[in-house]
C-alpha cells in the first residue's frame, strides 16, 4: 500500500499537480481576465511557475510538488499573496478577491475614457467609461468617439475610413440599426451601452458581411445584486430634450433589466450644389442649388430582458424591445440658373414637408450552457420587424408641378443560430456552428401630381428577399506565449430583387468560402503582436438595386442598379501592443484588396426637367442622375496607432491616428476611374480635473483630404467639449457639453465628370449645447455567490 501510494505521488509529480481558482474584483464581483498567478518554489526561487486567468477569471496551472509562495497580480489592484503553501495534491484556491489600489489609479485606470481594456485574438474591446462628450447622446455619438471609428455628417459609420462595415448589437444583426442604414442608432441612449468591440480581423465565428470589419455594440446589463440603475434627463439648444431610465434587478436565480428612453430633437442643416455644365462647343452655364433642412424627431424606446439562471453554468435569456419614432421634416430648396457670365437667368423654389412614422420591435431568446469539461453550447432565436412610413408634400414655383410622395418600407428578419465550443484541453478548442438569416423587405414608393393622380413613371414597388445559410468551423490552440485561431466559413446566399411595376426580376445565387487566420505572440505581459487574415463580402443594399429613379433635388436623381454584384475583399492586419508605466500604445499595419467595389457614378442623362421661375416663365434644366456601379478593384494600405497617456490621476490624454492610401483601378463607359488617394484622420481626447472636483474634457477631430474616382473631399476639423461634476454624494452628476464649438463641422466636396463639375457643401446639424443630469441607484449586495462565468455577448457569431 505504501509503495502504491508512493508510485501514485511520483506519477502525479511527473505530470504536474493541478492548482486552480478564480480571481474577481471584490467591489463589482466581476472576473479579472489576464490576472497573473505566480508560484515561487522555496527551493528554487529563480524558477517561477505561473500563468494568467482566462476571460472568466479562472486559472488552472500544473506545477511540481513542493512548497510555494503564491502571488496574484492585476494592474491597478492590490496584490494577493500567500506564503509557504504545501502543494502535493490538487489544490483549489477558490475565489480570490482583489481590492482596487488607490495608489496605482493614477498610473493605469485601464477602464476609462475610450481606451482599449484588452486585446484578444480576433477583436479589440473599448469601454464607454466616463466619456463626458457623449453624456445625453446616443449610440452614434459613442461610436464617433471610439478609436478607428468615425461617423460622418449623414450618420454613416466607417471603420478606418471604410464605410463597408457591419454593425451588430450584442453580436447579432438588430432592428435597432434601422432599414435605411445605421441612422436608427441615433434613437438609442449612450447610457445604455456597456462597451464597443472593434473587430478588424473577424474570425470565422462572425458573419462574412462587411469588408472593413465589424463593430459590435454591447448593451449594458448590470450584474450587481438587488436594485440598481440610473435616470437621465437632457435639455439642449437647438431643441434636444430627452431622458432615459436604465433599471436592473438581480437575485440569485433571476436578472431583470430594462432600458426606456424618450427623445425630442431638432436638427438644422443645409446642402448646397454649385454646378458648372459643359456645353460642348458652347460656353459653360451654371446652376446653384441650396437646400435648407430641418429634421424633427420624437422617439420612444423601451426594452425588457429577463435572464434565468437555470444552473450555475446555464442561463436562458428572453429579450425584447419596441421603438416608435415620429418625424416632421421640412426642406426648402432654391435652384438658380446662370448664363456663361454668371448672370442670373431664372430662380426656382421648391418646398417639401415630410412626415414619417418608424416602428420596430424585436424578440430574442438566448440559451447558453457550459458543460463539466468546459465545453459550451449556445442557441439563439431572434425575430424583428421594422416599418418606415413617410409622406411628403412638395410645393413648386409652378403649382402644376406640385407633388405628393408616399413611401412605405417594411422589413422582417428571422435569425437562427447555434454554436458548440469543444474544449479539447486547457489550451485547445474546436468550435463550429450554424447561422440562418432570412430577410424580407418591401418598398412601396408612390408619387402623385397636383391633382393627386399617381405618376406611374416615378412610382414603384420593390420586393427584396435575402436568404443566407452559413456554417463555420475553427480551431484554436495556445502553446505557451503563442496562440493561433484558424477557421473556415461557408455562406450560401440566395438574393431576389423583384420590381413589381415593371416585372423586372433579378436572382442571385452564390456559394462562397471565407477563410480566416489569427496568430498572436506575447513577448511578455506588456508586449504582444497579432497577425490576422480574413476574406469578406459586401452585399449591395436594396436601395442600390432598385432601378427606379428617386429624386434627391429639383434636377438631381438617384437610380439603383439591379445588376450590381457583391464585392469581395482579402485583408491582412498586423498589430502590436505595448504597455509602459503610464503609456499604452496599440498600433497596426493593414492591407486590403477588394474587387467589384461599389462606386457612385454621375450620368448626364441628356434629359431636362420643366420648371417655372419667379417670373412665371417655364424653363428646362439638365437632369443629373447618380447610380452605383461595380468598379474593377480597390487596394487599401494603411497604418493606425492609438496612444494613451496618464501623467496623473487627474489627467488623461488619448490620441488615435489613421493613415491610409486607397487606390481605385477601373474604367466605365470610356471614363478612366483610376485614382490614388492618400488621406488621414486623427482624434485627440484630453480630460483633466479642475478645482472644485469638476471634470473637463476636450476633443478635437480631424479628417484629412481624400479623393475617390470622381469626388474630392476637403479636410474637416471640429472641436467639442464638456464639463461634469458629481453631486448628491456621488449619486448624481450634472454635465454640460458643447458640440462643434467653432462651427466648422461642414463637409465640402467636388465631383468631376466629363460633362459637369459640381461643388457640394453639407452640414447635417448646427453647433449645439446640451445639459444633462444623471442620478444613479446602486445597491452593492454581494451575499449571493456570483456565477462562474458571463454569458457570451458575441454568442454564435
């Protein structure tokens, strides 16, 4: 028996004795990822054993038997230390609780104002933190402050200067984004966001849509026990009145969370088009079009979620939201026609009043469980329905040309997905899954003349159906400081574009593979490198496929192209992360080659539209039509760096800069569209504490000049700032933020073609001031044992 027991110990010693446990923040009860666990052998103090915690705060380490001093470290927290620990059999340290270090806060503050808190194999994660410049704002405001991400004056979102980006909410497509584009995000309050994931080299788990990558918005869901939440009221000039309530109630087996908000906003903007028409052998003539815009929006948003903890490592989540929006917009357009000497020939005015009702609701169910061996199973069901109903009255100088426009859009999407993560051992995982996305979209566009008679030439009904079935498999392994994740995704796409009025139908059916590879190497705890490769797709939106003319001005039209095909890209990304005592640097070099990219091409139709000037004289002016085409290819190469510097506890500086060169190669209808465009953008964010415990933040954003095949963009610089102070024993906060302090946030661009040149200015909104009050309710009851993991927010894909 003694010999047998001795042999057992010897074998265990040769294989290594397992020690395990978890590390959490004692205040928030949240797991601490990348905490360092060190074991120092008394007999060989120079030979230190150890490892780091995973995303759920767990660690498992095998060491030879002996007597050890055990130390657990995490930046910004006091160390945990236990000396003279005898290890001769499997030992479980249980839950190790770390206190935040007051002495180190001035050096690290990793969870702070818009800096990365971690870099993973296939993503970078940014916490919203205490960014003052988004207080009282919305999701679009938050995204505009995230490094690598920019939001233009029309609400379009781009990643590293590329607008072909996929927006996800909690890891999935969502009705919150809207039918027509990401403008729907303007209805979700900033206070509802927990963090934003920027994924420039997505793994096979994620859908292949979006050449630029993925932006995943994670909504807030507190895990503190008891009742907690916050109440926010905002008021501003011009009219920006809004409020939100975020409530969370958690018990041992139940977590209920809800976000509710209202919004009443008025945005004032203006577009101008200064056009020179080339008349072959005759002198050029000119046109100047000015469009003044007022956008009034009233929105109510409400979400409710219930999470049931069926077991310690099993949960079932039911989540739903409803959004209603009423818009009241007014557009006043004036078109002036000039002769070759810039003498005024005629002037025409157009007034448009538009009312729209947008409604959306969504319901989802998530099931998540972790098996005894560490493997995970996830299943998701989600259904969403959106509708946009817009009506407009257009008044022309000539009453006989008055029009009424009615447009109705509806969208239904069913999402089914599931994945399985097989944990082979502590360093190896095999993952595979399925996702089905089934989308039906209807656009019913009707134009009526002054007698309310339907104008068939401008009225149409478009039906868009999209069915995408996909599956993926990926394999990941860690070997000491080296890790890799290799995957393959397959997507079967069936697209139907059916124009019911003209009986034009276009079917697209294609099956494609999308390989991915991510490799990382950690030199030490403060330096790491990442290499990523991915192949992705960008599918044309329904608006780009609709062959019917849509008026964007008196003499400017947009027409879709039903023959557009998807654009494909291959990208390589090389990233480097370095941390010093008070400085963190995250840099990358990237290259992307895309084929069949979408380009908006202007056409001189040769047609003219009849208008009546102020002298009641009827004139004909040229019609300009813009349509999307597939350009041959685009090559994009760039470098980006993000630098954060915390000289003291009271001050923090943050700089994000992106340099890139984009080259288009192709021609269309004899027009050479080859262009090479170098551009750069930068965002500087500075925050400090003023006397009286007032926080001050200033942010400057710069977009450098850039050129496309036909359009040249001028540089853009604007500055915003905010002040904030905690009151009511830190339960309340009052803040004031000013957007576009120097009134410079205006986009200017020039479009050149063979038949005309056009200079355009665009201002979506004027400078604004917003005051905000926040009151927080938090009860940090921690009697209940926290769960051993969090539900994955990127569940499924």
